[in-house]
C-alpha cells in the first residue's frame, strides 16, 4: 500500500514539474528605444492613491500620538501633497480636511501591463 502511494505521488509531482522544465527560459530584451524619445504608456505611470483599510485617522502631525483632525474612509478621493518617512500629508477631497495619514494604510496603486 505504501509503495503504491509513493508511486502515485511521484507520478503527480513529475507531471506537475514537466511544464516548468519544458518551458523556455525568459530572457530580457535589450532596451532598444533611445533615451530621447518619451513614450507614455499606462504601465509607465503610477496609479492612484488608495486606502488599505475601512478608515484611516487624519492627524495634525506625522505621529500616531498627535491630535486627530478627521477620518479618511475607503472610497474617499484624496490628494497627497508630500511625504515624510512613512507618513503622507493629504487633503480629503470629500470633506476638505488636511492632515497626515500613516503610509501603512495608504499606498500608491500599481498598474500591471502585459507587453
């Protein structure tokens, strides 16, 4: 019984490894575009700022012990003016409140393109 189980396990693992072994290796193509030309593709620009939790406290200073000025909820539009360490100075476009939010909860979305 044990040898049959080992045989089946080895056959499954071999079948799973076969596509990885037979796939050609990817080699990065050299950058053939000259540095003077500027191409604007959606993949080259940074995405919008998004909130990673349900709500983030907007603070008066870039510290978690400072006075809370408001709350930035998921779905609110906001502008990031500057960053200091892991804190971002923002303006909530929905309420108009300005202040600092932690970078642990607010991040820049990344575009993903297949070329």
